[in-house]
C-alpha cells in the first residue's frame, strides 16, 4: 500500500483486505496553505494529549468526509489471492452413492448398464430382460431403479445392483434369443451346459459363455459377489412362481408372502446352462428366479412384486 503526497495529513493508510487496492487522488487533498494553518492551530494547543485527540478527530473526519481518498482503483497490480477457494458444499451421501456401470455391450453394441445403489460388500443383484419376449421383466427392474433412486433409505444398509436389460437386442426385436439366435439363459458355463442345435428355441450357443450378454452377467456376479440374486423372467399359462436354486428357499418363501406366487424348487423341465444352474446350484449363491405372469400388465406385476423384492432385501439372509 502507498500514500499520495496530496492526501490529507500524509497518513499512510493500509487495508486488511487483499482484494481492494487503494489509491489517493490528487484532487481530493487540501491545499498546502490550508494544511499548514491547521497544523499551526494544533501546535498552539498547550497539552500534548489534547493535540493528539484533535489529530485523531481530523483523521476520522478525513476518512468520512473525503471518500475519494478510499476509492478502489484498477491501476495497481492485483495482489495475490490469499483467500482459499470456495469449496463446493458436500453433496448428500445418497447422490454420490448411486453409480452406473457398463458391464459390456450387446452383439449389436448396446451398452449393458447396471445401476448400483449404496456401498458395501455382497449387494443384492437383480436383472431382467434376458429374454426379449419378456418385457415386463425389464420394466419391473426399471421401476425398481426409479424407486431406489427416490428412496435411499431402502438401500442405505442394503446395497442393491440392478441390470434391467440384460438382452437389449432381443427386447428391441421381440425375440427370446439374442441377435445371434442364442438363448442367453442356456449359455452360462454351468456344469450341465450341453451342445444344442442352432435355431432351436433353447439353443445354448456354440460354447458356454460365448455371448457378450452372458459374459456381462457373469462379470457382474464375479465383481459383486452378491448376497443373493433375483433374475426376473415371465412365463405364460399360470406357471408364475418364485423358483429358487441354491440355499434360497427361505427367501423365496418371504417373497411368496407378498406376491402370493407359488414357491418352486424346480420348473419341472431341464434348464442346462441356465443362470440358476450356474449361480445357484454350481456356485451355491442363493438365487430366486422370479417368474412373472406373462399375461399381466406391468402395473399389476409391479404392485404384486414391489414389496416382495423389498421384503427379501430387508432380510439378512444370504451370504
Ligand atoms: Zn425367461
């Protein structure tokens, strides 16, 4: 900081703010003659204490009555900022606890996007839409994603990961299989995988895990190490059920109390290379394959199963 010779009383003035450089305009000063007369008057005052007090009053007057002395100026170089930058306010935890993960891409290049709610080991893993002829399975999973986005209290202590569209090409085309004609739910590397005829409805692919959609789900399971898994499907003809593989009977019964679907240990037909075979039977991960009534619209399916899935999530069952 500096002072200008014409500024009243020649007092060097400083400021505590590093952002407001001061300058002292010549036009704001008193004339030399006037100044001398003031100083002479002060000198006539006999006591030093009184002179000091008068000097203080004059300083105060000049600060109030001569604002031009304190105008800011851009002519001086900006001092270096010493104020720390303003930090962004901390966001609520739930906003930063929702992540989307691209597990891979379908044969036609569509991203296979999983949304993960919350942190912590062994989340619940839910996926839908592995069969393109079962759109309500994807819709139910999508509604769950929306519900969880708006209600972080549900997953605050129970992390949940959801892949709504495991076979987006099949869903777009309306086919059970992926675009290679492979039934992804017969393409898992389960001990019971077996070769099958291309073009068949349950064609399991040229080899286990040949399809990118299947690979993405396996990757999710290996990464998440889920507590339990709910693959969502739909089935016609009144065969809807909570079908469990591995140590998941109690979870299936808890879901049944809400959706009132039968609990089944087997669908009654072989499912070589199915997800339930690979995850539930071979790997002993509790797996409840939720078979929705295919004839029912999503509005009804949602009402029946929303609380079924949440009830299972609120247990501490599973690994
Ligand atoms: Zn299915």
